[in-house]
């Protein structure tokens, strides 16, 4: 099996794990206020949260990725060892997901 597919699979699993943690952590605050005040039903709050969380990821995700790639990490330093960069990014993604659960 090509290691690239393993990296892609791990990135997908870790990314979904982190997305679940972000949703569980952030959306609950907005939903509790909206539902508790009676402004929205549970179904309405879930729909609003799903739409705007997805829209935020699509609209702002590129800027976040660009900042990490250009402003935080010198990718040129990893030209000879791309696996090291991949392992580092996977570790950061998993660590951020675990941190959200704490």
C-alpha cells in the first residue's frame, strides 16, 4: 500500500476528530442560549449551526491553511524530508483534537 494513502486516511480521520471536537465545544454555547431563551427550537438550532459551521469552514478554511503554510511553517526546510512535515502536521492535528476534549 502506498504510504500516501495512509497519510490521507490519517489526515481525514484526525480532521474529522478535530471537527467533532470543535463542534462539540463551540456550537453548544450558541445553541444553549438560543434554545434556552426559546428563540429557536432544537431542530432549528441544529440546522443553523450546521449551515454556519460548514460555511465558516469553506469560506475561512483557505485563509487558515494559507497562514499555517506561509506564516507559521517554513515548508522549504522540509523539501528533502516531506515525511517529517507530514508527521508534524498529523501530530498537530491530533493534539489539537485531543486538547478540545480536555
